[in-house]
């Protein structure tokens, strides 16, 4: 920023394009200041020990009595990764065999359901 300001000030007016020299000086000064102000105002996350900023509180809504919904605890799978992969492999093989049985039934023309 300082280099740009020195360059603008030392140039002759005939060597400045598009805008007057004074406008270029204002732009070079204001844009970094505006960016810095926006950073500290809205871009930076302040922790508890940082600068306290007043914040608007949300208006309290009149609320109906709410029932607390107890979420079920996540299931705990005690199988190892290898055991889980083996189970998946068995499941895939089972589906492959079922599809093969269906394919053979269709080829025979036997659409009757198997008797259990």
C-alpha cells in the first residue's frame, strides 16, 4: 500500500490513467481500510476472551409445551472390521445365489412359487 501511494504521488498527472491522481490515492487508502474493518467486524471469530461485541438476542417465541424426545442410544457393534467384511461377503453371495435361482426359474418357465 505504501509503495503504491509513493508511486502515485511521484507520477505526473499525464502518467495516470482512467481517474485523477487524487481519486487513485483515495482508492488505495480506502480499500485496505474497508477490508480490514470488515475483517474485524464480521469476518473474525472472537473467543470468550476476545473483544466482547454486543449481539442482538432472539425474541422469545411463545412456545407450546414440548415433550422431550428421548433418542435411542446408537447401537454398539462389537464385531471387528474383518468380521463385518466377512458378513457383507456372505450377504453378497446370498443375493447372488438368489438371483441365480430366479434366473434359472425364469429360464425353465416355472413361475410357480416354491412350496415351503
